[in-house]
């Protein structure tokens, strides 16, 4: 991936992480509870990571084959869950969202943990 595209992806991931953490900390009533729910079930009440990723992809024009390819290229070393298959235009968005949700959950947990340490 070219450097400017890598930087663009890193900025988007940073924005997503910050927005996601702010949202779940507010919804869960604090950092500790947000971290607990995020780590136990990223789609639990107040966290809803899949919902967030879907909205983020729509807002940032990633909900297309090209957008999905951009995300997957940036996350090429990550493992994705098994997929039911289908056409390329069906599979790529699901894989991109799954990979992005996985890295977002890790980044969000790390940000919350840093916040807890430096309080």
C-alpha cells in the first residue's frame, strides 16, 4: 500500500477509534464497564460495534467494492472469520467490515486501558 493511502487509512482508523470509544464510554456509564462489555461481546448493549462499523463505512464511502478493497489492503495481515461465500461484491464488504471491526475493537480496548492507567 502506498504511503499516502496508509496514512489516510491510519487517520480514518484513529478517528473511528476515538468516536467509538467516546460513544461506548458514554453509553456504558464509564470506561471500566465499556471495556468489560467490549471485551466480552463487541455487539452487546451499548457497544454495538457492527452497527458503528456499518455507519462508519457509509459515512466514509467505504461501503463499496473499492472501499472494501482499500480497507482489506490496509489490513492484509489480519485474519478474517469464515465467510458464507457469494459474489465478490457480496463477500468483500463483509470481509472488510469484519476485519475493520476486529482492529477497531483492539484499538478501542487499548485506548480505554490507557485512559484508565493515566487517570
